[in-house]
């Protein structure tokens, strides 16, 4: 009887332990998913990197860099407006938007445009397209071209640099902005984009995908602004950002040098699938010394 009693007790404890462990793991899983979806995915952070384009530069140009808004069913306009207003509060001299304004198709372009107009009302605003905005890459799930996104941006007072360049004077210094089409959408035409670029003028390049640096290497630019990676979106301990959709994993987030130039990759504002982990959405004010 004693042996049977202890065997029964052991089985009860084993079942209780298994049940507790299961419930604990379940609670942790639910909590983790809730954090990724409702906590970190809309927990904006502000970063202020400094890029010195001229060794003897004395002027500073503050560029608000936003990317990958991904307006969709999981990234709402209320949150995007919060990011826009946070960016405007930083008092930028210029606004640069580097693509992926939507994820697939979208039904609220008029409302979205009214949110983005706050950017152009604050400073000259430029944009390039991303692989989700339309074209060959997204055509099967989204739009066959970027016409609707371009029209929204134009209506919001934002200049779309579609393989084109514009020059502005900021704080008494001339700066030129060049925008190229998306590499995955096969719309990047660097020859056309740099056709009218002036030499010896500080040049900021807007290119959605940081991997495009190899395509535009032979052209004259000093700082490239990119998005696309979402910073990896879910950054894992010891593994970093294995899901970042780029070949060169050195350029997933932040400001880094590349062959005597600078590349700034923002982690972006929105996301895919409504989650982020260890990789908060970002509003960047890039302080450029020219």
C-alpha cells in the first residue's frame, strides 16, 4: 500500500507540474504576443544621429527621416498621425520619406493625405517609392504601379523624386536631394536621377532599399536615406535581425559609414503583420553637417 500511495502522489505531482508548466508557457506566449502587437509595435522612439558631409562644414541641416509607414488594417492612421506630429515637433528643416507608404491596397488615401500634409506644412518634403507602393514586385497583391500613392503625396504637398533631383537652400547652404525608384520593383534609374545633379553640392539620396548602394555607387552622393528593413522588425537575442529583407546585414538600422559616405537606415514607423519585438518604431532627425 505504501508503494502504491507514493506512486500515486508522484503521478499527481507530475500531472500538476505539467499542467502548471503548460499554463505558464501559455500565459507567457499570450503576454509576449500582446506585447509585440499592442506594446512595442506602437511605442515610438526618437533618434538623432549626426552625419558630417563636409569636414569643414559649419551649417547644420535637420532632416526628418520617416519610412515604411505601411498604412493597413494593422497600422492605423491614428498611429501614423502620432508619428507625423512627433516628427513635426522636432522642427526639421527638410522632410524625407523613403517609401512603403502602404502594404498592399488601401482605401483611405484622402484621409492619409491629410495626415501627411502636416509634414509639407512644416518644411520642404521629398519622397521616393518603396516596393509595397506599387509595381512589378507587389503587383500580384497590390497595385500594378505607384500612381495612387504618388497622387496622394502630390495632393499632400510632398515632392516625389521619381528618379529625379531637387535643390533647396537651407540655413544659407545649398543642398540637393535625389530620389530613385525601388530596386525590387525594377524602377531604379540612377542615370536619369543624377542627370542634373551639380558637383560639389552636398547630396542626399533617397533610396528605399539600402542594398541599392551597390547600384548607385558610381554616382555622386554623400548620404543615403533608406528604410525597407524595419530594423529587422523582430530582433532576437544572439541572432540579431535574421528576418531583415536585405543581403547586407550590416545596414539594417542606424547611421553607418560606407566607402567614405554615410547611409542611414531607419527602423520605420509601421510594420508587417502588426508586431515588433526588441525593435521599436522610429522617428529620426538626422542632423547633417554641410
